[in-house]
C-alpha cells in the first residue's frame, strides 16, 4: 500500500488516498524524461500515463488526480468534510 496526495482540482486541498499496488516490491524515483508516450488513448482509463521501459519491464505513470470517478470522489471526500468528532460519538 502507498499513500498519495490526491487533489482533483486546484479549488480543493490535497488529501491522502491509499492505493494498493499489486506486485510492487520497491519504490523508484526517475526523471520525467525517461517516460515516453504510450501510443494508446484510452478514454475509459484517463489515469494511465506515459511508460518507462527498463530491464525489468514496463512501468506506467498513473495520473492520481484522474483515478476517481465523480461519484466515488464525492463519497470519499464529501464537501464539506465529515466532522470526525461526530463519528467518534456515534454508537
């Protein structure tokens, strides 16, 4: 699992979003210049970005801000935010 800063747009503050990374065994930092256009435009997956190829295979850049659909985003990050103190007092 990795925590990322999720910000849908500039009007809202960044919030933490937990992602499960299947088959991930390590983290890697590499320059943006190492990523190349994927060559496919999948409108159903706007979060898929350019790819980087190395001796271990392909890595794909994920546009975090595009991961959540509007209904999911509204459920996870309601406006105004839920008051956590109210949840603690609930039975």
